[in-house]
C-alpha cells in the first residue's frame, strides 16, 4: 500500500470516504420503493438498466482484479469518478473526468 507516498494522495483525500453515509447517494442503489416515489417511469427504467450494467462491470472487474477489490470498493470508486465527471465536448466523449485514468491508478496503488 502506497498510502501517503502515492502521487495521488492529496486528491484521494478530497474524495468522500468510502462508507460515509449519504456522501455518494446514487439512484442506482436506491430501493424500489424510493425510486417509485419519484413517479417517473423513465428514471426507473434508466436505473434498472444502470443496475444491470454495474453488476456486469463488477463481475468483469472482479475477474480481472484477482479479488483485490470488493464490490463495495468498486462501487465507491465508480461513484467517486462519476460524481466528478461532467458533460461537454472535451476530447470526443460524452463525459470528461479530471484526473481520469490517474485516479484509477491511484486507487489501485492504495490497495496494493
């Protein structure tokens, strides 16, 4: 574990702590009742699709990472990245992220 020796340590410290209640509240993790309370079927369909996709990503990542990350750690990292992404014409994709790939490398460094 690199911890404080990581080049990304300062940035990682700015992210919400994993497990910090309510810090990264994403509809993908809401109960069906909470989603239904929105009374917006399009959101419910989009969230159902996202839940399926996140489960697929978790399985694929677990196979590649050799058990180094739990599903909870992966979900936290994914939400931390998405919470700092924004839309626009920045490099040809629908979302831009700063520092992007470096954040994922730093997360990997923290668990090694």
